[in-house]
């Protein structure tokens, strides 16, 4: 893949989440109660903004099932913009998303956008493959700090995790696929604390993201030297404080507007509290949006838009991750297919 630096790219406007004191709208008992109808040929009836790990890629195998690939292609062919908004690297998306979609057959005229590293990098792809990868230089972690984290992992944590060499702006450390989740999660807090302690030596300030990030989604620190240590169930990302899924949402909306496309509705899909920032930002800009959370239903926060889980497509609350994501893709397929 060709990588292009883009230091002039604008950052997303800083938009705080809507106040929740007004109370959320009632949650729909079924996805079908939020109408998704075939478009009139001039406006996409729906746009999808998808996290990758969890909603479409198995957090166990880190790959995208063939059934998910097929549904994504059907929806895109039917006029639904499909945009990936992930903390993963462009290289990972090229390997695990682009190549399987190419193998399945991307029709002529379709183009997809992948926003990677929580908005720091992005590229488009079509039937000819992946285009140039753009990197927003203002969001890069200092190279000296990245080297220090690489050395830390090698010296102290290599039994449980590895340094992701494919990141272009962030620094990420990920659980080995063969490592039991409980073993990794037991070590993760120690790594996170060590990663934070290394920041001052590289003129960085930072904090570890709270356990309830959905309560602060959309809040950004604009100071250039501020960074977050952001743990997930399979990795820890170390990122500029202004990166986030709302920046990815802004890039997605800008990309569609450049093409003269204004969807009637948005569906954002994620598996963590930080993924709500996609829907928070879109709703704050006046767009009709519902968010799909593929985690267990009991963990859901209150929001001023519909929040959907597997139970809203007739499945049990125990259906999560890519199984739940596939169920929603199929539900939207059925609605749009009449």
C-alpha cells in the first residue's frame, strides 16, 4: 500500500456529546420499528459506519466471516454507503477486509472508505484494490516513545502480547491469538501503567481512559502533547487525545458530502463505549442515527437516540460480536429488499 502524509488535513470539529438531561428517546422493541425503506434513487436510504473488531470481525480469530463479506457487498451494491471506522491499521484492514471483498467480487463503480487508527489514517478501495493511505501527521505518536514501548513489550510482556508494527500514527500492543483472554487481561493493567509512566521522558502527557468512556465520548483535548492509553479487550492503543470514533465519523460524512451523497439515516455499529462517539457526533450534527452495540444488552448507556442490540432483531442477548453484526446486516438487507 502507498502511504501519503497529510499534515494539512483538518481535524474534526470539537463537538461535545448532547446533554443527556433531556432524556433518551424510547428504545425500539425491534429494528423494524425504525423504518429502513428502499431509497428513491437520489438519496441513500441508509449509511453504515462500522467498527471492525467485534461487529464484523471475530475478536477470537481477528478475521471477517464470508457471510459478513457477502452482506456488506449486497448492501453496497444496493446503494448503501459502507464505511469502516476502526482503531486498526490500514494494513490490517487491507488484509482482513479489502482482500476478502476483492475475492468475493466488488462490482464496478462501488467505492468504500476505511478510516483507520481512530481517524489518523484513511484510504478508499474499489474493485482495483486499495488506494493511497493518508496519514494526518499532527496525530502521530513520537517515534522515540514508540521505540520505548516496543522495547518494553520485548523485555517484559512478550509472553502475552506483541507490538503492532503496522500502525502509522498510533502505538498499539495486542494480545497473542493463542494467549487465553484471562491471562492477557491480568497483565494489561500493568502494561498500561508502564506505558503511561514512560510518557514524561518523551515530552508527553497522558492518562488511562476511564472504565466508562461512553460518558465522555466527544470530549477532546486539543493540546498537541496529550495522549490517551486506551485499553480494549484484546489490545491497548496509545493515541493522540484528539483521535476517536467521532473524528472517523467526521471523515466519513465529509467523504460522502464530497460525492454529493446525503443518507436518510445512519447506523453506527460498535462493541465498546468509545464507539458511541460515532452516533453522538452524527446526532449532534442533526443526522438521523441509531447505534448498534454488539455487547451484552445489560451494559447499555442511555442516549438521545435509539440503541439497538441483538434482541432488537429477534435474537437472544447472548448473541454478540460478529454474530450480532451479521444479524443486523441481514435485517437491513431484508428491509431494503422489500
